[in-house]
C-alpha cells in the first residue's frame, strides 16, 4: 500500500512523498482497545526524538500476548 501511494503521479510533488515520509497504519491498530498502539506509532513517527526508547511493535506484541494470549499476525504499521 505504501509503495502504491509513493508511486501515484498526482502525489509526486507532495513533500512527504518526495522525502519518503509516508507511513501506513492498519485500522486494527488504531481503533478500540488497540488505539493506544496506533497512538504510539504516530508519536514515534512524528516525534522520534521524544520516543527513542519506545518500540510500538514490541508494546503491541506484549499487549496481544498478555490480554489475548495470541501472537501478532501480519503487518500493522509500515515503516
């Protein structure tokens, strides 16, 4: 999906596209109980210097293991 967005000719002059700063977030990681995970990804992307010690993927995996006794399957955020 990210590659598709980056390759759209109508977006070629958008600064985020030119700079490769396009992020994709799965709606499952941005709604309901998991909304905090989506917020962590956004915080990390927009303010990486403030969240150097936070790994949203690791927090997400820990949450899924603890509360659902499952393993994550698939991609929830990129890059």
